[in-house]
C-alpha cells in the first residue's frame, strides 16, 4: 500500500519558487523535438511543485494538467502557470482515461512517489506513441571552500534529516529504464551551472527538505539562515558562485 502523502516542501514554497533554479532550456528543446506539433494536445505534469516545468509546457501544449499534492505548493503553481489545470492530488491517486495524454512529465518528483504504481499509470494514460519524460537534479556541487561549508552543515546538522530516497540518485532512472511498455529514446546528463549569490545559495538550502527540517527544530530559524549566508560570504566573498545543478534526463516512448 502506498503511504499517505507527507508534506515536505509546503512550508518552503516561497523559497522553492524563488531559489530553485529553472530547468535548462535543453530539456524542453528535447521534449519538443520528440513531440511533433500535431501531438501537442494534452500534457500531464505529475508532482508539478511550484510550476517550473508546467509554465514552459503550457506555452506549447493546448492543455496542460498539473498534479501537485501540497496545497501551498499548488498556490505557487497556479501563479506560475495560470493556463494549467491544477489538481491537488497525488500521482498515485489521480485518475485519467486510458490513452488520453500525449506527454507525461515528472521533474524531480518520482523519488517521492510509489514509482512502480505511478509508472503503471503513466503507461496506461499515454496514447500509443506518447512520450514520457523524467529528469532531476543531481546533488548540487559548489567550489571550495564553499563546499566545505556545505559538508560541515551536513555532518553537524542536516544529515539526520535526509530522507533515504535522496541518498540513492540512481533509483529514479533505473525504475524508468525497467518500466514495461516504454522504450527509452534519450538517456543523458545535461550540464547546468548556475551563478548564485551567497544569499541565493542559502535560499536554496532553505528550500531543501533536510535543511528546512533542521531549521524548524531551532528557536529562531531565521537567525540560522542569516548565519548560513554569512558562512558562504566568509568562504567565497560576495561574488557569484558557480553552482553545478546538472540534470539527469530520460525520455521514453510508449510502445
């Protein structure tokens, strides 16, 4: 049985929207190359979060359905993609007619789902020849000495709050590669280095499930975020920091 939905990001919806990087344009170029204009009727974005993918898809498909179980995240989603049809539901419990979708998108969310059950839904909902795409960030990388600050925070504060599903970055791609009824057409890593200020980097940490969970144990979480930003400034100055947000990317077609 699929466990009940547990909110991990709703409390940080503002930080998630503001400090999570946009996905690299190459992702959507590859999606659109695989889905011809004649088959851009309905797209489905599962685990849509604050709409960083939904907003792009809505510019190219006649109808976009965005499914997000967290109401606070869904508020941001509606603002980012006002043309999308937003449903507050889990990917496991959502329902659509069979063979009714041209594209199904899951961005940095399959790890939180009952993946086999969701992949069964994906294959059932896609039209013959329809496209499934999933992608997500590898753990972000920062140059030294900022990386030392991040490692220390993990060692001293964050590690007890890291969900086991975040520790295995191979799990999501492997589930997709093994899914019956899909043929993988594209499987790659897409480079994505984003310049962040120390404030941006602290904001990204605020948006994570583990650092956010740690901060909520403190009497003054805001003081902690200010302190973390000051550590980044001390380590790297006020200059922009190149943060490696490389993305794993898999695109498959329903057989």
